């Protein structure tokens, strides 16, 4: 404010009657310099205030999602286990259906200035059935390995042969208590020692399914760790001979 007063005084001196003594040029230059600096200071202070006022005036209305949720039979959670019925602008909540095995037509709702994006035609529906895999049948070989430690299976099957009819498959190793990762590793090891191994199948155990339904249960977790699933390795004899395949 002192700068503004100095500037006003300078301008007053410059606008006085022509009979009064003239203001020296350096003094006028100093006056205008002070005035310019004062304007810049005021602009620097007021600029952010105007910008903040403009931003706060932009509409950011909350979203009321109760009607969409009740109509669709879904619920919305911002955090695991925390159900919400309204969203602030910019907030997102994940959708899940109240009825088991049903899935929401939209995975989440996003509040955009009063409009819940994802709520249009929201409904809970049964998921589409997964594509069915072709049936696969394989007989268990009389000499198949079905017990013992997994680390001993591949060395024991090193000289196995695929003694089955053309176009059929044979199970050579079938062990319980292995995880999918362990089954993958076993298949790779057996293929390195004996190239007749052509297929691998992993089946989750009942203990794994029970633990998936109740992951906080320590007893079910211990049972799942003890028996994650079963691993099946085998061979396949082609329906066609090498000569026939070459002709094709």
C-alpha cells in the first residue's frame, strides 16, 4: 500500500497546474516504476484467488445410486466389505450381485458430476456358460505310477512306453497332493527324460474348493496345503502313421 501511495503522489505531482515547478524526469520515472511494480503485486495476489473461485464454481454434484442398486439387485462397495449408497464426484465403487452366482452387467460405478456412469440398464444376470472342452478319455496303464514321492516319478518312468491303440491315450503318472505349479514342473521334467509324455491334466481337490469358499478358515487352509490337487501325465498314440501324415 505504501507503493500505491507513492505512485498516487507521483501522479498528483505530474497532474498539477502547469505553473507549478516541473517534476524532474528521474522522479517521474521512479514514480511509474513504483506504480508498475504495485500493479504486478496486486495481480499476483488476486490471480490465484480468481482461479480458485472459478474452479470451485464448477459443478461437482454427488451421485445418488440407491434406486439403481435396488432395481438391479446389486450392491456397491468402495472398499472390501463397505457398502455405499451414494458417491461423491470422482468416486468409484465396485458392483456385486446380492444373489449368489449372478454377475452385474457393469463392473463398477463412477460418479461424474451427478451421473453414475455404469448405472444405465444395470442388472444382475447369470454369467455365460464357458465353452465346453472336447471330451478326453485316457485309460490308466497297468504300470502307471500312482503313489510315492513326485521327485521319484520321472526317473521311474524314464523307460516307459505308450502301449495303447492308435488314436487313444494312456495315463502313465497320476499323483495326489500336488499344486498346479508342481504339476507343471513334473511334466517338464518327465518330458526331458522321456519324450513319450504328451499331455498333462491338473484337477483341484475338494479341500481346495472348501478353502476357496472360506479363506479365513485355518483348518481348511491346512487341508488345502496338504492336498491342493491331483496331477495326471500321459501319452497319446496318433491315429495315423508317419507315412500317412507325410502323404497328407
